[in-house]
C-alpha cells in the first residue's frame, strides 16, 4: 500500500516553506472548468465520500497515524534524501501532524449526484489548524487523481442513460429494461482494479448491469449500498466455446441450456460463425429455447456492431448478415408489437453486443432499430474501457485551486488569470458558495465569510471535519440526485 504522506506530486513537498510567513489558512476548491464533449455543460459530481473514507480515513490511519512516529519520520527522511538530495525540508511538520493524530482539514460539498455547471465548485476544503495550512493543497494530487475519473464516468454513464431512455420512450420499450441495457464491461481495460471499481461505481449510478464486481463492493462499503446495487447473468467466454470444439457447437449450446434450465444465460456466439449459429443452431434448438422459463441471450462481439445487429447493407441481399441479428431472431422466434407499433422479441430470446460500443454507435444502433421497426430495448449494450478509459482530467478541465488565504490574521483573495491563456484557467477568487437561483446552480465568489447574506442557502454544506463525517449519502440518495437533476 502506498503511504498517505508521500502520495503527492514531488513539488508539493516543500510548499510549506514557500507560503508567506504568517500563513494560517488555505482554502481551495475542486471545479470542472471546461468540456471537450460537444453539448455537455454539466458534470455529475461523485467520489468525494469514497475518497474521504478510504484515503483520509483508512489509508491515512494504516500508513501514517497507526505506525510508530520514528518509523514514519525515518522513511520520510530517507525518501527525501534520495529524491531531492540532502533533505533541507525537514521532518518536524510531519512529526507535528503525526502528534496531532488526525487530518486537520474540513470539506464542504454539493450533494453527490448533482449535475454541476462548468466553472462551478463541486467542493471546497480548508485546514482547521494554523500549523497545517500546507495540508490543504498537499492533498490536491491524490484528491484529483481519484475524483476526476469518478465524475467523468458518472457523467458518461448518465449520457448513455439519457440516450437509451429517450429511444425507449420513442419506440415503446420498457423503461425498467433500460436500467439493465447499459452493461459495464470495462474492468479489464481500465488502468487498475481500483480505477475499475471507482469508474464502475459511477456507472452504477445510472444503470444496474455490470460485470465489475468490485464496484458493488465499493458502493456497499462507502455509500451504504443495500438492495440491488448491480447484477449480471451467467455468461460464456470464447474459451468455453472453443473447449466444446467447433464441430460440436450445437452440443455446447444444448449443454448450456441444460446447465441453466431457468433464468437468463448469455452465450458468445461468434467464436467461429455467428450466422451459422443463427441459421442452423438456433432453429435446431427453437423448441428447447421456447420451452425454457428464461431467456437465451446471443452475444456477438466482433465486427461492426450496428451492422451485425441491424443488418449489413453491403452483405449479399437476402443473407442473414444483410438481415441483421435482431431481424433474424424475430424471423425465427417472433414476438409482439408494442403500443407504439414497434416489434419486441419474444422474451425467450435476446441479444447483447459487448465490444466496440461508443456513445455514437449506441445512438446509431438505436436509430437503425427504430428505422427497422424494432424497439430499442431489443438489445443490451456492453459499455467498455474505450468509453470509460479513453478520457483524461482535461475532458472536463478539472482543477483544484486555492482561492483564499489567511495571513497574519487577514484574509486574502487568491486567483490566477494567465495573460497567455484563453480564459479557461482563470480561477475563482475568495471564499465561495453555490446557490440555487431559480433552478440553476450559480457560484458566488469573493465572499468575506462562509456565511451568505440572509435569504440565500449555500449548497456547499459541511460534509467532513478532521476525520468525522458531518453528512453521509447513501447510494440511493446519490442516484436520486442524478434522477432529480437530469434535464
């Protein structure tokens, strides 16, 4: 496990001596400053409660406060000697923090799940003891590295949810099914198990389908998640199908249906030839499939998703590839026509596509299903690491910046406004608050105190102080904020 006290950028290590003499307080904020996603001007806030509990709670306790002070100081000294050369920074401030016995910080935050406008603070923090003014921005690095991805994934998942909800409404699909229609397949493609858990937890704010099991555990432990947090179904992989051998693929399907006589089972079906499975295997098993108390889900994961599902216009006319998987399943198994006039496959059969899905492709699949007369809810989409990993902190311009300090008993507004910048990096100044102005969140800056004028309520409420939560949110409360704030 990494040490709490050295989990920072190297240049942070000596900032304590660089602040002006007499510095007592440093106040900073975390804000999404810009968007590289067309049309996205709000970002879902998520992840602070996890950070406070895990990093400023368990990790700080286990790697710093619970260890003998002499051991902590010796390790810190040796690290700095090797990093900077002879340690001129000293260790007395680290010893003082160890003696203090807790993290001398307070956090104020919007409710997690809030859709926060760009250039509006999601949370603020400040040291609680004059001796530890250096701590506010010392934790910036670990704060940013944990929370920017959580917020980005939560925003992305919500975008998918809005898209799938909209098409379900247009084509008469079940809104309850949409809860499962976006399925998290990203674990193996993310940069670490912890990142997968954090990003996967963010996905579960908008959906319940997931194969990222640690995400469920994170939400259980850190967001008091109960009841249905996330779920999945039995599913094969190519190794299973290969082990059954190509010439016995029908036998493998038969064995799987016997293994799972009820419920949903998903079978990867393009290990060799998807269209052979559709044209020969499924018709041969039709009676068995239709007689089950459950659903067989066909999973292709190679090729162009929209063409595989909805029909390849370049395939030979009349071929199953030209027809597309959903139309072929309708031809074999039938279904019903819903109140809006769109076809819904028989509940004994379904499809999932779990490779190469992007938001653009998801929209194209839904559009083409609609054009072909099918409800968008005839298919589940696996959302993978291309969606959740192919992002950066700059996707929404996240930054933690100090905006106020107390030096020798007097407050000072802090701000940056680089002449060579286009305005994105211009920071807020002074103490901050966020208010609801006729349904829109607005940030007030340059305040002289943390108390707003009468009649306004600061939504940046105290959430944590020196190791104690002042407000905790459950998973359902976070999900409720996402639903309530959605446009």
